[in-house]
C-alpha cells in the first residue's frame, strides 16, 4: 500500500483535509489506532498544522487514512469552555499567533487579549496584536486605541491597527506574515475571515454581519482551516472564541508570561515573589514608576486570583 506525507489543512473532528508534498489534497480519516508521540489528552487527536503520514486508500478519489502524526514543534491548546478538564488543540507547528481585537462591534476586553498573550507566551509562540475596524472608532474609542497601542507596545508586542476592508491599511501586516505559519484568533465577528480574504485574494471565505441586536458575532467560521498566502506563508482561520480559557499552571509561573514582568522579576528580593505586596518587589516598583502598565498589572492580579481559586 502506498504512503504519503502531508500537512493537515482542515479538521472537522471526524475527517481531515491533508495536502501532500506535491500539493494534492486528500480526504483523510483516522482508522484503527493512531501512532502519536505525546499524549496531551485533548478532545481532538489531530489538529490543523500537524504533519501526518497516511495510507492511500483510493488514489483517484483522493481518499487516505491517517496512520501517524510527526512530533509537533509546538501547539496551542485551549481549555474547553464547556468542560474545564478538557483540552482542545487549536493548531500546531506555528510561527506566530495573532489575535484580532476590536474596540467596537464587537468589543474585545483587554482581559481577553491578555489571556491570549499568556497562552502564546506559555507555548513560546510569538504573539501579534491586530486591532481591526478602526474605521468605526469615535473619539472615546480613539483614546482606547492609543492606550492599547501604548500598553502593548511597551510590554513588547507588535500592534497593528487596521481596517480589514481597506487593503492599503494591511500592507505592513501582510509583509510581516510573509513566510510564516500564523494562527488567527479572536471573538466571533471581529473580522478574521475578512482580513484573510484581503491577505489572500481569491480565497473567498464566508463572512457575516455582526448581528445588530446583540453586538455579538454569529460564528460564521465553524472549523479551523489553513490557507496558503500567495507569496509564501500560511494562515489558519479559526472559529470565533468567546473566552480564551487558560491551561493549568502554577501561580508562581504566571509573571513569566508577562514579558515586561519577566524582564524585572529577577530583581525581586524573594525568588518566590508573587509580586503582590512582598517587600523589595521589583515588579511593584516598576508599576509604581509606570514602566509597567497598571492595566497589565491589574490583569495579572485578576488572573492570579483565578489560579488560586482553582487549587
Ligand atoms: N466597518 C468594518 N467592518 C468590518 C471590518 N472588518 C470586518 N468587518 C465586518 O465584520 C463582520 C464580521 O466579519 P468576519 O470576517 O465574518 O468575522 P470573523 O472574525 O471571521 O467571525 P467568525 O467567523 O464568526 O469567528 C462582517 O460583516 C465584515 O464585513 C472593518 O475593518 N471595518
Ligand atoms: Mg470567520
Ligand atoms: Zn516581585
């Protein structure tokens, strides 16, 4: 039986689209026992971005069965919003993780952005922040935009304010993503698919009006799917998420996932400092002299509290 090696472009949970090295697309299923190196006990054994080995079942129809998954360079996992004990692999083998946020229609909270950034930090995947729909911003929203730009740039992140509907606003971002495999995440209705449609002319992803009465998106995209960019690179579109549930970690670890805290925490007097109100805390000092944003510190404290409760 002939074999093929390919990359998972789409996963519905029961079947997958795999692109082989020659660029041919296969419809693949898992049959029998899957060979898998690491067991991260997720609800989905195979994710978009996985490199897989398949048996060819029917060559003409392009049907294959997945036999094994190559070891992943990395992956992003999120906790299921329905069951805190279940994890879902969002995607694997990523070069970057991008969050699309909006200040209006719908509104993204800074807590959501921070939890996304923490997850990316925890998996050592560089994070990029895109603020979309800047055409809709009134003056009070403009202040919020400038504030986010300041806070996240100071923390060490790249921030790209864009209007996904206007191609001339996305050229810098497009150059940045060239050659990379990038995961797109964000609430439903923030414009992930609209942005991908601009970055990849001709892809025509379905997009939808944000429903007027709730201000919430409609979940137009239902499965994660990867797309090739015309000048190299790949983008993974994902369904909108309500909440970015954090994976388990110890409260001592949390500050490491805030790059601006990571930079100063070696100078805390105690090496088990949680940066709450311990004497000689370099993080608190940095917050006091405003080199660390009070908003990011407040976010840290809120998240720390949720970790304490869990244990
Ligand atoms: N005014 C304005 N509207 C935009 C912009 N970007 C996207 N939209 C609109 O926002 C709505 C939702 O866009 P989608 O691209 O479907 O959003 P999504 O993030 O893919 O949503 P899900 O697939 O549900 O996760 C559509 O009606 C878009 O036309 C923008 O920059 N400005
Ligand atoms: Mg979409
Ligand atoms: Zn400290």
